[in-house]
């Protein structure tokens, strides 16, 4: 009876189509194109110093447990960013003492932050980070930012940087080329950075280990050329697009893709500090995921008889061959692995992973 149930489970999973090993988190901050401004109105009894920092997210495939929601304030990729609010999957909440009694995320399935009793010192760039704790790596962690500006007789922020990046996952075969299309601040007076990460995420909410893939420095005076530095891991393989005038745009090209290149890449250009009163806080960032298909580890049906086969890198997955053609990769129910001899999902102690 158990064997029959397992066979039925396997047949049901055949209809689900191809499944990726990675669960990808995508964060969207609707108001990130500009800044949120608050004008204090002392003496007005109808005025409430309340602002909503909106944030939405998706996790695909969906995880069984709620994600960790973290709001930070500061400069992207800076280990000193301030954790303002953090809610773990268990529902446990941490609030920075500076914001005690003033911040909350009212919805249990969304990430919008509500800030009340705001004051001048609250201004800054706020980052909404969502982490899938079932996969708390580069694929499972994404974030976006919004600038909050508390106007108290000061001019609004000048030369605000904004990034627009196509966040559709980029699939590329090992040895191929990936082009990551990003528009935003460019030209000689702009700094253009691409990061990869994060790595080294901790249970305490820190997740700021980023590798600088390429960095074009800003040039604001004189005839000196734009200086570009590249990580040794990408030496000779990455380049920025040109804008036709001899300068560079944020769009990144990576050639000779390697399996180790898989992960999340962040486009982060900004106007140099000489041109903006925001300083390093002017740096906006968005991310896109690269998924690398390694021909040496991908399933193939060449020369194989019709049937189902254990995946070469994950025995909890299997693929179907018919007429020499591959008909998708599928995953066994949780706790089971694919028994190629019996052609069904089975308990792990009954299976040898090939």
C-alpha cells in the first residue's frame, strides 16, 4: 500500500513541470523612485507624524514558513547599517531602542513599515530586506530602499540617484555570456558599482557580506580618465556598457560564465558626493539573480532508454526521458528521494544516490 501511495505521489509531481533548486525572493518598494517627505505642522491638532514605508515581496517557489522581515537605515553594502526593525518567522520582534514604540509592520504577510511620531533625526535611506529562512542565501535574500526626508526648513535632496534593473532571473549556460541591463546614474561624474551577495548572513539580522564585482569611480574635475577596478574573480570577464560619448553606463556584461558566478548581483550607481547633499546615502541599489546551467551537471537523455532518472546533482529530484528527449525535472515529496531502480520516490534508506 505504501509503495502504491509513493508511486501516485511521483505521478502527481510529474505534472508540476520543471523545478529550480533555488527559491528566489523578490522585493519591491513602490515609492523608491523618489523620496517621502514630511513637513512638521506644530500646533495643528489634526496632524499625525506618521509615514508608511511601503514594501512588497514574493518568494517563488513559496516557502512553508514566513520570511524574516528586516528594515535597515544607512548606506547599502555597509556593515554599519542600523537595524530599525526585525521580525523572525516565529513572530519574535526586535525594535531598535531609538525607534521604540514608534515602528511596526502591521501585516503578518506583508513588509510595509509604519513610522509614527517622526522627527528630524529619522531622515535617511531605509532598506526593506526579506529573507527566506529556508534558503537564507543570495537567492533567498533581497532588498530595496526608499529615501525618507524630514523637511524642516531645509532644501529637498539634490541630484537623487535612481536605479532601474530588470529583475527577471537571468539563465545562462556555463561558458556563456550574461548581460544585466541596468539604467540609472551614469557619466563621468557618477560612481557605478556592481556587488555580488550577500554572504555570511547571521541569525542576528546581519547580512552585509558583498563582493565588489566592478567599480567605476566618479570624475568631477579635470581631464583624468575614469578609473575602473575589477574583482580578481572576474578579471577579464566583466565590462560596463558605453554610452556613445566615451563614458560608461551601469549595464554589466559577464563573459565565460562559471558555476561559481551563480547568485545575486546588485546594480548601485550614484552621483558622487561632490554633486549631492546626501553623501553616501544617495546610493540606490536593485538586484537580479543569475542561474547557471552547468552542462556537466545538467540531466541529459542522450543515449538513454525511455523512463525516469535520478538527477545527477540531487537525488531528491528526477527527470523523464522519452524518445531521447528530456521532459522536465521534478522533485519528490519532502523526505523522499528518487529510486531509479523502482522508478518511484522512496525513503532515503532504501536508495543509493548515484
